[in-house]
């Protein structure tokens, strides 16, 4: 069975249609131009909804496309979130390390071999290759310009290799009356690796693999690191997901819930507060 027939067979099964359906030709065209992984997810969701005895739609095609487009929207929002995250940690490392290793009032540590630590030379060599491909002059670029050519996987190792210079960013600190617990080196490594895998899935225009962390856990980790380095994710999220339908920020959501619950003390509310305070951003004193 070829790919087209195999996909149509699944579609017919999940939508309970056959070649006599008035929208059949549209479905045949649809499967050849959309992301089939997301289409399959939409089909399984359609099938689940159809099991409800009250389920009724005028157009199965339109309803399926509604489900598919929602998945695409979630994909796009997560792509932007990972882009914000990667940009923030890349820029933060560039500024911190330039300040540490450059001469006073200069940005020369990657241009002066005597100042360039050996532990970054391999990543720097790879970056130089990308820079050369763009016909850019390495010697004229700033640290932040050069770091833009460093991939997320290598950026992770720069943080680990320069942990003694960067670990102060992740010490326990107070944020708007709440305590952000310290992130250790191994914990940071694990978080970045999970984010990197999910980010690669999204960057390659496919759903996050089932072995990845759940989306809400990835968002928690992204926010946790960004808060530590001084990036308030709330403002950025308000621009890409205004109603927080996809990106539910942990600090913003849970801290406000706790405040509201404290206004009406009760055993039920205190149980809910205890549950919310297990969230790693919240530390009510």
C-alpha cells in the first residue's frame, strides 16, 4: 500500500467516510500538503470527539482543519518560546564571558589568542566556519555576533565548561517576594538537554517526540532559567500568546492564585496553596 492510500485509509477510518463523501476530493488533496504527523494527531482527536453522542458537525473537513490549525498554532508558539529562550541564554553568556576574559573596556577575548581559553576553541572553530560561509570578517565581529553562530548544543557545553564563571547566575535569589531555588550544574545540564531535544523537534517542523517532557514541564524549565538570568518571560508571552492559552507561566499563574486563595482562608484553600507551593518557583514565607 503506497503512502497516499495508507494515509487515506487512516483518514477514512477516523472520520468514518468513504469515496462517496462530498468532501472526499478535498481530503485527498489535503493529505499531500499538510504535516502528516499533526494531521494524524488531529484525526485521533476527531475520532475521540465523535464518540460523544452529541457530536455533530456540518463539515468534517472544516472541523478537522480547526483541530489541525490549533496544533499548528501551538507549534508556532512553542517555536517562538524556544527562540526567546535560546537567544536569552546565548546573549547572557556572551556578555558575562566577554566581561570576564576581555581587557578592560574592550571586547577582545575571542580575538586575542592569549585571552581565548582553550575550552572554547573547538566551538569557536565551528562558529568561524559558519561565519566564513556568510562571507563575514571574524575580526570585526563582537562576542554577541560570534555567539549567534554557536548552536544550542555547543552553547550548553560552553555553560558547563565555564560553569565557575556563570554559576552565580543560578544561585538562590528573591524574585518579587518569592525564592528561586539554586540550579546546580547537573540540573542545568539536564534541563538544557531536554529543552534542546524538544526545540530540535519543533525546529524541524514536527511534533515533540513522545519521549520528551510534557509541554508544561518544558515551559516551567524555560521560565525558571530565564527568571534566574533576569529575563521576565511574562511580557514576551503576552505578545505571542496573549491569553496564556498555550504558555501558562508558572510564577505568574501560581503566585497570583496563591494570593487570591490567601484572601479567603479555609482548610480547602490552604490545601490548594500547599499544592501550588510545591511548584519550584513559589516559596511563601
